[in-house]
């Protein structure tokens, strides 16, 4: 049984399947309740997002309000903002892992 988590644009998730497995990516749009559009601003840019099954995305419980606001207000976001948001979260996760001694 799978738990259906409602994703929204701006949510930062980890890919669980595919070539990008294990990487952090940001939800930039929703196709329907089963598929989301994701981008990282680097290999997968905003203008060519990846369509991914939501079952293959693992929410990490973090959301980039800056990205979400940009998408809500203008319908798009810069690739630099996507890279910046992912970089901040990666840094925070690394710091948290060091504090825990992992």
C-alpha cells in the first residue's frame, strides 16, 4: 500500500527511481494526481522539466517558498533560483548529518 502525498510546486523531493535516483529536485508543476514535473536548474532545466510518477518521488519535508512564489506569480522560475534552493537544502542536510555524527 502506498501513501499518497500531495505535492505542490516548490516542494523539494528526492528521486527514488531512474537515472536521477538519489538526487534532489524541485516540483515545478503537476500534470495530474499521478505525475509531477520536476527540474533541478542544471541537468534538467525549467524549460524542459522531467515528467515523473509521484510514486518515484520522496518528499523530504521541505519547500522552497521563493520558488513557489515565483511560479505562482509569473508562471515560471529561473534555473539559478532552482540551483540556489537545492544548494541550500543540500548544505542544510550535510550540516545536519555532521551534527548527528553520520
